C-alpha cells in the first residue's frame, strides 16, 4: 500500500485499492489523477440500485472517493469527501466504510448535515498481509439528508511523510431505521465468503469487499453472488491505493444471508456485511 522516498521523488502516485508490491511495500509507479471519472461514482446514472419498495428498506444514494498513496492531485491533504449525493431529507440510515494504508489515522466520519456521532460497527481490523493498514465500518440511523449530501473523514501523512492512501464509500438505506446485524471476516484466499447476517424482516444488505492484492500492472475484478448488485468500485485502478467494491441487496423475508466474492487476480480480502432494517 505504500511507496518509498524514491517513488516520491519521481512524483508518481497511484489510485484505488489496498495494494503493496509483492516483493515489499516500496516501488516506483505512475497513475492517473485521482479526480478522474474513476475516482468514485456517486448516485448518478449508469449504476442502478435495486428498486426501493415504499414501506420497506431500500438502497438509495451512494458514492465513493479515494486517494492514491502520496496523491498530488488530492483536493485536500487533511480530509477526503464523497461525491455529492441526493439522499432522502430524513429517515435514512447512512452506511460508511473506510480503508486506509495507515491504520493510525482512522477517525469517525462526519457529513454535511451534522449527523453525529457515526456509530462504529465492531472495531477497525488490520489486514493480515498489511498489518499497518486496515478497514472500518460505520453507520448513522435516522439521518438528516437532502441534496448535496456528502460524507467526510480525515486523512493525513503516514509515518513516511506521504499523504496516506485512503478509500471512503457511503451508501444510503432509505427507510432503514436500525442496524440489525453487522459481520466482518478476513479471508486470505478463496472462497471469499462473508459471515452470514440474520434479519427478522425486510432489510437492505450492504457488502464491502476490501482486496489485499497489489494491482501494480493488472486491473482487478471483484464480483459478488447471491443477487448482490455492485454500486461502486475502484478495482480497475493500478498501483498503490485501497481497493474496494460495494454491493447491495434488498431482502423481503427474515433469514440469514451471506455473499461470496470472486476476484481476479486471485487474492484475499476483508469482507464486511451489514443488514439495515
């Protein structure tokens, strides 16, 4: 996930994922600017969420943004913010997941409507392969929202003085009022199957895949099964970044649900799955 001083002198930066060099964490690289179109779709056209049925929870607005390691095109060196989204004015739950190259920089997210504090689900988890890096999950039920809604979290320099690689993803669950279940696991090799979450009524499930590979020269893929629909991803990027894919599924019936991700190249991943009712 990190590059060394030689990389910095080359002024090269990388874009979206949780990767490090197979031979070690250091190595030169080049990348497109992180304000390119691949730097995080919001809730605009082109990515359809499952339809929301009034009276039940349903997936709504969503957005992702990421910085490459040492990203010279990052608009801020102290924070990262999702694209603007149009959420419901009231009554939604906002689900947020963050992956970082430097796990000492984790902080609760904030948003443009002052919903606070976001509730951390479980704990931050370091990667087995990259123990200085990690992911975390947060949620805020019954959030205030509206047009121009954005989620922000802080960032900064890592121990080497480089702007940290970070990915921030947010999903609105319309008419979601409570967190029913949230589960995490790390799989170091396939099958990349999440733990099951259990619901006792209609729910929206939000799944996060945080791959542990190093996408230096080969774009990646990450695809879920069991009817989950990918709404945001940055896996097509290269070089040092925190790679993530986000998928959602609406369910009507009580039960236990999981998801298995298939990734190329073959790699491990941290997997989060949360059920909002």
